[in-house]
C-alpha cells in the first residue's frame, strides 16, 4: 500500500497527514491552497480490516478524554489524539468515507488550536469593510444562509473559523473546513463582533448578556467543550475575547438587509 505524506497550515498551525495515498491525496487536492512545509502535529491514518465495517458516520462519535488523551471510538473507527505528544492516530475500516477522515482531522486541529492559545469556533466568518464578523448559533440557526446572503463579501468559512489573538485584539482566520471556503486573496481579518443568529421577521441587533454569551460560545467550541479538564480554561479564554469584542443577537430575515443594521449600529 502506497504511503503518502502531506502538510497543511491554518493560521500559523500546521498538521501533517500520513497514511495510504488513497486517503491522504484527496486532502492534498481539496485543500491544495492550504499546503505548507512547516513541521506540525502528525495525524496518522491507518487502514485496519480487522475493524467492523462502519455502521454510521464517524462524526456521531463524541470525544472522550482519558488521562489527557482524546478518544473517539465507534464501530469501524478507533481514534486517539495525544496533545502532549502532538500526535493523532486513527485506525479505520477501509470502507471509511472521506468525511469520516476529515472529522478526525478537524478534531485533532481543534485540540492543537486550543493548546496554541487560539480557538476553533463553530461559526461563519464574513468580512465586511475590512473587518470580520463571526456569525454563530446552533445547527440550523442560519450560518450558511447568512453567508450566502452576504453576496460580494469575502466568506472565510460558513462553518468553522479560527480565532487567533493579535496585538490589537482578535483575528478571524479562514479554515478549509466547511462547504464554503475562503479564496486565497482573503484569509483573515480583525474580529469586529460576535453575532448570535436568530431568524426573525425583522432585522435588529440586541446586546447579548455576558453570561448567556459565555455559555453559547463555549457550546460552539467543538471538542474542547467535551473535555472537563479544559472547561475552565475554555471559559476564561472566551471571557478574554469578550473583553475586547462585543456580542449581539442578530435578528435577521432571508435578506442581506441585516448588513445595513450592522452598519447603522456598529459603524
């Protein structure tokens, strides 16, 4: 079986994928513009025919933390991520789908990001007037819809973005994760506001109470919110974000008029 190695980078963080060419090369093609030569965490993908054939998608597995390691196990898959060693290993039945493998890569990246003082955030990132707005909410709240309505504006991602501290506050970085991905021309922008999406009959911004914001922001921090050891640090990191970035409920219809409301209130 031909082995293949390929590295990609997001916001200064690098992951090296190693495994069968049939599994790794599709990442190299789909995420070609993210290719990098830096050394980073190693994610090893291993075909294991002794495992049962998958019965359901791997993303149904909830991360489980034991002695600092993250375990993801369902029939057909056995994954382990060791942050202290900067390694991850997934054994999977050869019938595993590309989306299953991508789920494991995202999980490893979420841990790498958090341990590097950044945050992988379940949100859409849209750049408007050279600033980024992170649109978040539960599944079905309208992240992809709001991204599509933002015609003509760079969309960093419609699903997962990276938040990284900078000398002036926080930045939003594009990721290759999600259905709508950034162009090579715009990969990051300073974070202007966090907007909790609420589908409604009219457009308006409403300040979000800090306590409620902390709870929802933590809930939209994949993988890390499942680790009881990291939970206090997760809340502390979001508290630090909220010290410099405002958070609002964004009530919106299926119209791009919400950008006019944002301009009127936030400038």
